C-alpha cells in the first residue's frame, strides 16, 4: 500500500554559510574526488614474474600470510576499468618493501616491494593515472617498522652498542622474539616495533623518505595510526609536504574525533569512520531513526572545519572492516540506498575495491579477497548503480561543493531528505530507508515550477508551492533538480 507523506521543510541552518574558525585550507581538487581504495596484493596480477614463492591461485581463500601476486602493473592494466567507473582518485595501501602481504611491516622505505614492481613501475603508474586525471595517494606507515628494518636489525645484532639504539625503546637485552617483545611496539605486536619518531635522527630519516617520494609526483598521503605519533611531528611533516607540493592531500586514519588534527597545521581530512558508523547504525543495523541519523551527521560536521568536511574520505568499508554487503547479509537494495546517500552527501566518497561489483567478505583477512575479474560473477546491476551515481556526482558540482541543510525528517516512515545548494543550483535528495514504496510531498523554498528526478527521469510540477507525490521506491531515493 502506497503511503502519502506530507513533510514540512525544516528550518535548519545552511551548512555552507557556517563561519569556520579554522585556518585549514585543503587542496581544491579533493572536493571533487571520488576515491577508490586498492589493496595492491589483491587487485590484479599484471606481472607473474614478480610472484612470491608459494603464490596461491587467484580467488583462493585469503589468509593472514598467503599471497596471490597482485602488483602495480595489475593496477596499470585496469585503469580503463576505473575510468569507466568514474573514479578520479586512488588510495593505495602500502607499497614499500615488506615481508608481509599487506606491507605494513616496512623493511625499506626507499624501495618498492619486489612483488609489486620497481620505482619505475610506480612512476609509470603515476604517469598513466595523471594522463587520465586520476590522482594517487599512498599509505605512509611511519609509526612502526618490521623487525627486519635495518635499524632494528642492527639493534638485534649489536644491542646497546648499536648506533640506532635511540631509534626504538628496548627495555632489556638480548632483544626478545616477536612473540615475547621486550621493546615498544604497536599494540604489543612484536613484529611491529615502534619508531621513536621524535628522536631527531629518526624524524630526519622519515622526512627524507617523505621528500624522496614526493619528488615522484605523488599527490599525497594517507597516514597510518597517526594518533600514535606526536602532534609536533605532524606539524613539521605537513610543512615539508606542502613545501614540496602545496596541492598534496594529507589524510589521517583516525576512527574517533579528529578535531585536534584538523586545525590547519596537520591534516587536510581523515578517513571518515564516524560517517561510516552513522551509516551502519541507520542503514545496516537499524539502531537509529532518521532524527538520530541526522543528529549523528550534524555532530561530525560541527566538530570539523568546513574545509575538512568537503575533503573527508567518506567510506562505508575498507581493508580493516567487514565488507558492506556482507554486513547487510547480501541485501543489494539496502546497499544501493546507502551508496545513494554516500554519493550525494558532503565530502569525497570512497569505494573499497570490489564493493561496486558486489564482493563480500568478513573480518580481516576475509575482507581482503582478490578482486573478481570474471564479469559473469559481477553484480552488474550494482555496478551500473555505482556508475550512475558517480557520474551524477561528477556532472553536478552542487553535489560536490554545494551547501547542506536537512529538509525532511520522518521517523515513522524512514524518510530522510536534504538540500544541496550553491549560488547557481540546488538539489533535494530524498532517501527511503524502508521496504515500502512511498509518496512524499515536498515544500521547496525556490520558485521553480518543474522538477526532474534525475535518477529515473520523472518530472514533477510545483502546485501551490508543493512538489506533490514524489514517488520513492523501497530502499531507494530521489534526486530532484529544478528544470530550467
């Protein structure tokens, strides 16, 4: 049974008119970014000659320590796929030499991992991406190294007489094994000894590494566990990065309130896990109603400077989380409405590789399955939906740069609506997070008489200052723009 819902326009503040007290400025291009996160070892095998010993067949079950042969050439070979999807920015998990499949245990910061290629391969990737107007950022893992990193290895061999003794904090000698660490390490993981990054020699080393890779034309960095390092380190590090390239993007991995890092002297933005939490609570777990969902989003916006908000990496999944479709128990319709919200909300949306074709996976390492390249196994309807929404975002500046204000809150029927608007355009996005088809009446505050739902081509006429009977399918939405 179709419901007729008449919702009055809420009088809330226009976000874009908020006055920011921050001195933060972010690279302008980031506001237009649609991100795609790639876990290099699992995306595509472009050069089998680089495969590590014991590589497993593509598509086998991912484990903590197994390998499948993904490499940088594989990414280069599939750039047309990313272009076709509408992607214009890549985030790559670590690519430096490491004895793990995920490369978060660096053994040499100056070397691309042998299983991924060479520095020349990386430069080729950058060049091919830039030809296609695709930006590239890489993971900076500066808080810890692997045990085989030269400085830690020297301490193991030379103990107190090592010239690198101040690079780590070792409590006693001999240095213990990884399963019984007697040294500072990340979350007590003995294979991840923690660098004393505020020691002058260590800081200079990490700064030199940063400068070295900035010279390649890199577009920025995603920073791993930056809250484990001092604010002063990041203040000085930002100065170095911006001196090399003022348009370089700096985004931190911070799962909670990141306000202290977003005051203009450290990061441009963060991976927006608070956004993801709100999305999970509303679309996946049904823990919040529309009012609470809107309030959670407003809380994030209020905590961060406006510039940072437009540059956030708005993710619904990553290499550290269960796949979104798995959390939804395979419900593609619910995923589609969540993606509609992600692609029309403030900030830069990020797609975790394979989500667009319906890949599933549980907790790490299962969320790091190999990319599925056999098209008969794709959910093509879902991929077409991603393409449609990404194109919509790329074609409509108001969805990337426009202001935000809440328009509709209907807890009873699960209807959420919001305006995106700037000096030239406006759009109203309506989200139906329920299993019933619904009709919504909207009261616009602009004088246009005809409106188009750009998702399905249906036109509506304003009658008596109302847009009547906007049809919204179950777990779907509408994006209305004035016809001029």
